[in-house]
C-alpha cells in the first residue's frame, strides 16, 4: 500500500499540501494491517505536524462475544452456507466446524488490527495459532492502540461519532441507523457452540479490556 499507485495518486499529494483540508481515510478489509503499516502513519503524522497540521488515528472495537456471533452469521458470503435457514442442530454443527477449523472466526479483532485479514493469521509465524494467542501478539496490539489518538467502541456509536465530530469541528453528524438482522441468533446456539465461541475470543477479550483501560487514560489526559 505504502508504495502503491493509490498512495502515490491520492495520499502523498495531500501530505505534501495539507493545509485547509479535512481528510478521512477508512482502512477496510484487505487494507494494510497496522502491525506493518502503523510506523508509516507515524512518519506521515510527523510530516503533517511539521506543516502545522496533524494526523489522528482512531479505531472502533466491539464487545468480542457479540461481534463473534454476528460475524459467524454474517459470513454467508465467506462460507457459502445459509446458516439461518438450517435446522438448529445442523446449524450448530456447522458453526462448531467453522470455529474448530477456520482462523477467520478466531480472535478476529486482534487479527484484524495486526494483519487486517483475519484468516491470514498474525504476520509473525507461530504467534497466533488457531484457538490461542501469543502474548507477543497482545503486546504488539497494545503498542498500536497506544498510538491511536481516539479509541472508540461500537456499543455507543452515535456518541462516539459525535465526539469525533467535536474533535474535528464538524457541526453535523448523521444519525446512525441500527441494522442488526441477527440480533437474536445467540438464542439458537447451544452450550457447546457458545463454549467454543468463548474459547475463540480470549485474545479479543484481553485486547478489548486493554483498550478500555487505554481509553480511560485518554480521557484523563
């Protein structure tokens, strides 16, 4: 990404001449993971600050269990299987199979922060095997989160966006429509499936708790 045509055409000119501009860049799936890319953002921040401007990094995190369940049932395009239409017992067997075999459903938020694509694993071999996480991965995530000027949480999305708007002097923030077609699917998951989910989010939960602490420190400073 850092040497790509997109950066050359769209980002580098803005860094070179940023004054009078408010620019938002959203890093989505298949974008660069922060484990490798965050140092480039730090360099960009220095360049902007030398011109009287700044770069602000923010990320939104979600409560891990809620996110894991939502991701499983959102994943029809990934698995090619319509879980909702299955009989309950078959659905639970399918979900358990995904959880036991696919990194895509394993500590997703921690993997995405470090390496963006959850199914490609942690960028250092052996740091995050399926159903486990190395403390080195969590330490790397902590280092990245500490560089974030604003850590946000989806549980109160509207308030978070309003606060971000105040930071950037944006007077009008659109209302966020809550659309969760799978809000009650947890009721369809049996205890064995829920136990597997809980085993697959331990890294995410550790990072989420750490992010909450870092967010509290941000508010104190």
